[in-house]
C-alpha cells in the first residue's frame, strides 16, 4: 500500500516559513512563491492513516535538531529497513503534537535549513494490536548557488492506539535537514508513505 505526495515549487525562494501547502490547492503567498501538492490516489491520502497537512522551509533550531528520532534505521541496512517509533496514546483530543527528526540521517545540525513536514496521523481505536506501522521516504531537490542536489531521508512511525472506542488525530512534525546553512531554492519535495509489515518492523 503506497501513497505518493509530490510537491513542486515554481521559482520558490527560500524564505523562512516561505510556503505552506494543502492537498489539491495552489497557494501563492508572496511574489515568486507558490506551491502545490499532487497526491495519488486522490483525494484520500494514505488510507486513513496519515496525510500531509502542510510543509515549510525552516532554519533548524536546537529543539528541532534534538527532537526524538522518527524510528531507528536497521544497522547496515540498504534502503527501507527499520523499527517504528510508536506515537503516545491519545484517548481524548486535542492531542499534543509529536516532533521527530529523521531515522536516516540519524543526526541533524542546528542552524541548517530544513524541510518541516506536518502530518495528520489517525490513531486507531481499541487495543495496542490495532497500531499501524508506516515508513516515510522523503526526497528534497534543492539548489544552492549553481549546485543542484537531492537530500534523502527516512523515518518510521507507528500510530499506536487510543485504548478507547474512538479514534484520535495526532499532529506529527518531521524535520528533514537539508545539509546547508545557506538559503536554498526548493525545486521539489517528494514524500512516499508505505505501510509496514507490522507496528514494530518495516518494511
């Protein structure tokens, strides 16, 4: 089960908090800044598990770069392989936001520019066994000066469960280090979700 979100930016300048996106809309916030997100399948998102609600270019603060890792990449693994970080139980909303850095790379640098991806995650009702694991693969194409490169990142998350008869919605902030302290131009952002084999192991 896979959902692909592709974010494209037209002549986007890298201003802090410079743009936000919502599925199937185009928002122009200032001259030369616009963005849109195209998702497939449309318009549902990732099978009622997680959807992207916004994303922004930020400068990573110490609290961002020291956030909990979004899962653990399997040592020596090639590609998607990791242990999800389970979200805390939220029986009654509104639920507190959860902040993550990526599992791979496993460290981020305060002062670097980063992509902040905000997800809305549905926590299923009932027992712990209802928790769903999913992985997130992010590719951000950036240009710094005359050099264009792609920054890749992975994270692993499990929804947890509410322990009661109703579901909850949990906002999740994922910070992706872009590897530069010089303001980049964002060319595109691609986010791919994939449901894991279980809540404790991916893929």
